[in-house]
C-alpha cells in the first residue's frame, strides 16, 4: 500500500512538473508563432491583429519583403560574414587567454582575471563613444574591420572557457609534458578536443550577439551596402506607417539561420551549459 502511494505521489509530481514545463514552452513559442502567422497576413489584417490565424495565407509577403529593400541580399551576406568572423576571432582570443588563466602560472594572474571579470560590469553604452573615436582615428568607418575587430575579445567567453579548462585533469598535462608536449601542443591536441561543448556554447552566444547587432553598425557605417540585416528592418518603418506583415516576414527570414545553427549544435550547446555550470 505504501509503495502504491509513493508511486501515485511520484506520478502526480511528475504530471505537475510536465504541465508547468508545457505551459512554459507554449509561453516561449507563442511570440514566434504569432510573428510567423502575422507575416502571412495582409496589411489590414496584420494591423488589426484580431485573428490569430490568417484568413488568407500570403506567402508572397516573403518575396515582397526580400525585394522591397534594395540591398537586402547584401545585408544578409554582411551579417553572415560579420557573425562568422567575430565567432572565429572570439574563439581564438578566448581560447588562448582562458588557457593562460587556467593552466599557466604567472605573477598577477588572479588579479588580472578579477580585473577581466570586472569589465563585464561595464555597460556597452559607456564604451560606445571611445570605441567610435578609435575606429574613426583608424579610418575604419564603412569597413568590415569596424564591424568585427572591436568584438573579437570577450570577457564572458574567457571566463566560460577558463572554467572548463580548469576541470581537465592535471595528470593529462603532466603526461603530455613527459612526452615533450609544449603548452600550445597540449592546448591543440588535448584541451580543445575535450572542450568542444564549451567552445560551441561560447560560439553560439557570440554568433547570436553579432547577428542581432544594431546600434554599433548604425554608428560606424554610412553606406547601405556595408550594413547588417538588423539595419534593414528599419526600412519597413516609414512616415506613412509600418508595413507590419513585411517587417515580420523580414524578421522571420533573419531568424531562420540562427534557428538552423542552434538545431545543428543544440546537443553540444546543452552539454556545454550543463557541464560548465558545475565546474569550479
């Protein structure tokens, strides 16, 4: 009888947990579903926002959104290049710095790491003007260097990778040193293969931040052909009103690559979040 009560209690608890998770999932998915469905409506129906489902499914909105903006394909290509280059830069600098903080001993290491973590508390707006002045003095405005180079170092990625590198057994390093391994070879041959989940997690966060960048590209670019996809969204907002169905169609197009990247890498991303979070 006690066993049946325990099973009933356990089943009830699991049911409540799954019900809460289901409601949370619906809450998270609803805005995306509303965006996609509204992008398939006509202007009047999308503006009225009375019906959840479109009365007439206008898939042509996606072609109209793509063709309405003159440089839309170029915006898209710029964003892909900028995001991929930024991810490559962040992973390179963060891997080297994180390894130094995690596995190497040098004077002031812990103090420098604390200072590095303190930079995460500085708001983006505080560094906006100084960064812009540097870019202007280097004459990088309207160039890819202005969109990429200021963001190829990330304190968060260094912290994330350091936590993972510290958990790699010291015995592996000692054995590698006995075989004549240098720090660089140990990093490339042993540390990086073992740290794939953490690297993918860092890369995904960087990719998403770069893909959604808006304020900085607006500040350092003047030519339309040098701007990323987020800037293109503003062209659907005019004095005569917002073409909301075309705007949401463009937003849906811009979200698709991010979703594809996440679906491909989600297993390593989840593993990276779960393992890094418990490592000291």
